[in-house]
């Protein structure tokens, strides 16, 4: 059985669906008291990656797991959740619980640009988490992913928010020139599933990305086309980033100043790397944006998963 943390996020939902459809037994760690879209044909357990005991119970209760896919991290800090508590210490506690249960196989999805010396807080925390995984002594795989797109992602959700809230124009920071290599969430899930039996990924950090390096401007145009909206791209220079943040603050899924700054650097990897390691070609972005179509049926409403509460350790 495979335990998936972060099973309700954009990547987590796709990974669970992929594993189940491939015939694997899956257990999902759901955060206590939150509303989630419940996956089908899985075992559901309540817990929190900040609580080692709850992770250990999730691994061992109702059929012991032999693999953990750790996807639980936050993109933004709050008073209740910080990068240090969730992204860094949460990874440490997942590893500690695995060692208590004598589970050796760990698969993590990180991101390109995640380094412990990064000037950006999110990337810095994910870089520290990656270092913890590499030093764990477990049979790990870190998929160092390019920016991921799919239903519920941050990138196309942000661009769609701008298109919905501003008529006629779409202002983009850093002149819209930042190079990204977007990879469809379904292809990320396929990479996770193939890591289970691909020995070349054992104890390795594996960069993955889509088949094209696209500028932020290119991605914005693809997004608006999928939404059936016409918007004129306005390329705002980097020097005016803070003004752009203030201007776009009222948009749905607006980015913070730090997140907007982090869009200043290119995040690409080897074109063809996914095919070389995993044996398939990832999809082009233009072919996988149907979830942005306004005529598409809305997703099902979430349900609340209830479980007993535990004190955080």
C-alpha cells in the first residue's frame, strides 16, 4: 500500500488517480477538519505532517504501507502554518515516522529552483526539505519539477484570475519574458507512478519538465485562448514589479510580492528528460488546458472529512 500526503492538492489528486487506475492500493492522509474532494477507491486517514504520531498511525493502521509519496507543502505562510513547520519540519517528521515503521521507499515532488540558499522563502524551504530527504538514508527519489499546470494549480489560476477581473488587458511582470517549462499534472503523476519500479530513479534527484520552454507571455496567451477570452498582453518591466503587485492585488488568486519577484528567474531543465528517464513524451500545454473552458461542467462540491484531533508535537 502507498501512503500519499498532500493528496488533496493539484498534484496529489492526479497522483492518487494515477496510482489507483494502475491498480495500486492507496491511502490518503487528509488534514483534520478541512474540506476536500474525496478520491474514489482509496483508504482515507486523518493526520497532519506536523504530527509525527499521526503519520506513523497512517502508515501502520489498517494495512502497513511500503512506500510514501510526500506531496504536502504550502506555498504561502500564515499564522497557523509556516514554511519551517510544514515544508521543512513536516518533511523531517514524515521521515522519522517512516523509520519508526521501517519503511524505506520515499518519493517527493520538489521544484526547479528549490535551493537552501535561494533568496526566495518558498524555494529556500523546499531546498532545505530536499537536503533532508537526500540525507535521510532512505531509498528516495526527488522529482525536481518545472512549474506544474492543471486544475487547481497556481500559475493558470493566477492568469485566469487576471483575465476574469481585468477587461481588455493582461499586465505581466518582468516583461512577460521569464522562461518556464510547464508540465501537465497528469504527466507528473505518471512520473511518480513510474518511479515505483524504475531503478534508475532510486536515490536520485530527477529533474522533469514539459516538452517546451515557454515565456510567461506565451503561457498567458495560451491561458486566455483556453478561456475563450481576448486580452492584450502588457509587458511590465521588472523595475515596476511592486506597482504590478499593488495593481493586481484584487485579482482572484493574486500573487504576493515575493511570489511575483520569484517569477523573475528562468526555471527550465533538459528538454526530453522525461522521455529519457521514464519512456514517454509529456503533453504540450496547448492540448491540456480544457479545464479552463468556461463551458466545462463544474467540479463536484467538496466534502468534509472528520477525524479525532491530536495535539501537534
